[in-house]
C-alpha cells in the first residue's frame, strides 16, 4: 500500500506538472493569439472542435482505459487495440471530410468546410500513440507522458505563434494543434519499446469490449454535451458571439480539464490496483478528494471574482463581452473538483455503466436547460450549465455511498473547509478590488489580488482545517521520496 501510495503521488506530481506546464503554455499562447486574431477565427475553430474533440475522446478512451484497468494483458491485446483504434480514427476522419461542406452550409460558416478536414488529421495522429500512452499510465510512468506532452505543446505553441505573426489567421490555430499532436506522438514512439505487429485478434478485442464500450460511450457523451453547448451557441448566436463565449469557456475549462485528465488517469491506475479492497479504495478516494478540493476551489472562485482584470490583462479590451461569461463559468470548477476522482473510482471498481448513465443524465439535463433558456441570453445559458452540475451532485454522492460503503456525511465532508476558506478569500479580494480600483491599473490590481487572495486562503485553511495542511505536507514529502523498487 505504501509503495502504491508513493507511486500514485509521484504520478500525480508528474501528471499535474504536465497539466500546469500545458496550462501556462496555453494561457500564454492563447493570450497572444487573442490579440492577433479576430473573435470569428476562434469561433470557426471552436465549431470544428465540436466534432474533433468528441471524436478524439472516442479514440483516447475506447480501449486504452481497458488496457489500464484489466489485471492481465498480453501482446495480442495491444496489437488488437492499436489496429481497432487506428481503423476507428480513419473512419472518423473520413466522416469529417465528407461532412464538412454540408455542416458549413448548415451553420452558415463557409470556412468550416476547410478547417474541419484539416483538423481531422489529428485523429489518426492521436491513434498512433494511444497504446503507448496507455502502457505508460498502466505502469504509473506519468513522467514519460508529461515530458513528451509538454514538448509537443511547446512545438505547437511555436508553430501557432509563428503562423499568427505571419498573418495566417485561423490557420495558425489549426497549425498549432496539428504540430503539437504530431510532435507528442513522435516523442512517445521514440520512448516506447512497443511496436504494433500486423496482427489482429477479435477474441482478444472482445475481452476488452464490455468495459471499453461503456468507457468510450460515456466519454463521448460527456464530450458531446460540452461541445453541443458550443454548437448551439454558434448556430443560434453566430460565430462572433461564439468567439466571446469560447474565450470564457476555454479559460474556465482549461485548468479543470487539464487537471481532471491528469488525476483521472492516476486515480484509475491506483484504484484499479486496490479494487479488491473497498476500504482502501474509500480511504484513497477521500484523501484524493480532499486535496482536489483544497487546490481546485480557490482557483475557480478566484477566477470568478477576478474575471474582469483577467480578461482585460490577458486578451485586451476587445474581449470585454467575455468577462461576465468567465465569472459564471469559472464557478463550475467547484462541483468539478469535488467530483474529480468519482468516475475513475466507478470504472476501477468495475462500474463503467454508472459513468455512462451519469453522463447521459448530465448531458441531457444540461442541453435541455440550455435549449429552453437560449432566448434569455448567453449569460443565462452559462449559468444553466453551472447550475446543472451543482444540482446533480447528490445523485453522485448516493452512488458513491453504494460503492464504497461510507456514510453520506463522510462523503460530503471533503469540500466543506475549502469551500468556506474560498468564500473568505472571495470576500477579501472583492474588498481589495473595491479599495484599489481607482488607484492602480488592471495588471497591478490582478497581481496584488492573486497574492493577497492566496495568503488569505492559506490563513483561512490553517484556522478552519489545520489537518489539511498537515496531510498536504505529508503528501508532498512522500512525492519527493525515492521511487520504490518494482515488486
């Protein structure tokens, strides 16, 4: 158990290092590109991303998670998964090429007919590295994935910025994504000794299909739910409004998505190794959730109260219409960070069907609410999406209680102290902004508010829940310990 704990903590550190590095790169490049490109450019790529992101989720999770969760696998499993995922990616890319022109006419966005086929090249590229990534994560070797992902993102950032400065407009966003994916896949191929053979075994694939079906469908449903929001906004409000919405949406989702992706894979690997002992799974889940809430809540609340200076400093005054949207959407991090490890726990414990059912409920509720509230404006649409996440949390808590056999009071305890400390921090930052609003510029105000907010939050946590400070320090010490020998 101690060895697994150290490996999981080290994996989390590297996975989060990847996420932080990617977030910093993305924020920096995103801020520069937002000043160089028009809102319509972001709107077009966001529309294409509705399909590319959803299809990439299918490629990444259809069978790769099965390789992580399954207790024993052999070479035939790896080869069969590779060729199945590759065939799927080529079929989905072909679908993008065939459907690009009709979609462009339907959405009244002519450039989509060229952008969607170009971005679809990322689908087979991602498929090429899917098995290598799964095997690294199965062995909790997140350092290898993190370093190569960061290298790919760095190359993509350089390509995107170069194209933007040369005046390529929307194609700088396309080039950024394709260059990043290609570089990451090439780096993973060099690092991994595994190479696919010309061998495919349908029986081996069938052994993974029961788990893979639920995982892939639930991931696609969740991804489609979020992307459908972009599709509805673009179709009914136009690409310019979608551009403003995309800036806020991407800002709010960037940290959440990157962190959730990192901790999901660590959680799935760790929980899968403990799946025979519910008590150990419950213990690990509660500790992980405490840390997730501790770090995630102040980020979401802080982004909400500082939305104005964040947008102005990073993107410029022309994006002012994104401020209210960011303030609303950032609050979605609260339910997201609380439930960060839930789906990994469900899947590791052999309940992938629960994840699919929850995804259908979340997506169906969210889309229905958004469709009904669209006439009230884009801000109400954003609020409805956040409200849906909060209102459906009790259902997740009930399912989790059935799985780990813990009282509801125990399961709802982890977010209480971070939520209270975040409220104290928000009040302090709002008061500080009011006092300094006319005295300093947005950049200085943002810097002072971040530092002051962090100090207030740490002080509040130390007073409300000092044990959280001690457990976090213990986790840091373990993550810095030497890696245990295999065995």
